C-alpha cells in the first residue's frame, strides 16, 4: 500500500511537471533568454561576463546571437526576456511601441572600415568615413555588406545615404550582401579582398585577418553604443521579468560595468562601460 501511494504521488508530480513545461517543482532551473548581437557573441564578451553573474545569482543566461533587427523581432514575438543590441533608434522605437520596458546604456565601442592592404580606393588613413565610402563607390571597389538588418548593417546603410550612393542599385556588382553575421562577413571579405564595415570588438578578436587591415577609423559618426532592454511582461506573460531585471541591474551596476571594462583580447579593450565611474582611470 505504501508503494501504491508513493506511485500515485510520483505520477501526480510528473503530470504537474509536464503541465509546467517539463520543469520539476522541487528544483526549477532559473534562466533567462537574452536576444543579442553576433558582435557581443563573436567578440567573446559573454564568455567573460556571464560566469560571474551566473555564479552570484544562480540565474543561467542563454544567449541567442543574431543581428539587431532579428533580435528585436524575436523579442516582439515573446522569444526572450532581455534584449542587448546596438541600434539606438530601433531600440527606442521598440520601447516606445510598448515592447520593452526601458532602454539602458550599457557600453560602447566604435565601427571601423577594414579592407585589403592593397587599398584600391586609396582610403587608408582617412578619418571621414563618408568620403571614404564615396571613393570606394567611385572606383567600384568590392564592398561586402552584412545585409541582415543588424546594427552594423543599419549604420552602414545610413553612411551610404550620407555619401549619396545608391547601394541598392549597385547590389550584385561591386556591392555584395552576405545576409550573415559579422564573423562570416569578415571571413568572406578576407577571401574576396573586399572592404567592409565592422565593429572594433569583433575585429580585434577575429583570427582570420589575412591581408585585411583597419583603413578608416576615428570619425564620430562611427560611434557604436549598446543598450539593454527588459522585454515588457505586459505584452508577453512568459517573460521572466524579475530575473531579467536582475541581469540588467547587474550589467549596468558597478560589478557588471567593471567586468565589461576588464575584458581584453591581446591586451586591447574591446568595449567601454557607459557608466563613467566604471571606466579605467576615470
């Protein structure tokens, strides 16, 4: 009889676990899903900052690394708890439309124009990125775009518009789209000897530079800020709001900001915390 009642009890608990999506009631795992960019993933930043957060809080962070546009789209569909991306206008629209609770500055770096050392457009050393792009277009030098509505792609499109170049009309000629992430695009650009726009963090950690070099940098229009947003639980009830907010608070707090500042590859700092008190020598 004892075994019978234990069996009934176990069966009841199992049914409850199934109803809850397969999570047992006595040891529910805590995790959040962060929709983020390929640049934060490819740079190795998450591998550096997530372990201390997870150890301190017991909250596992599961990262979905896609372009910014896709990350925001996924979050609109309720596929995530937090968004960490780099396209300020799109992020602000996401919040204004009620999909996100609030946007917080997290960190920044910059974009750079990289290309072949042979430099057929003769842009090496320029600090006016718009003028450099115009020169690339004038000589029909190969340029590779991500073409994926990522933060990098959106920045690149804005710069081409400033240069007065219709890249849609040039698509498939000297201007090519990969429809892929930053790492894949850089690999393809290396193989083609093409110019491309990349964030500095991914470039520093990229190991297949070949004959590619940093050619244009330092233009204030290449500033690259990252923001973090909690997905609005009023829109999607399954959002893990408390744990998602705990991650945001840690990320923009002194410990998270210092972790961002401390991340380096080959002695080079890839991202700079937005909170001034957490920056080195501040």
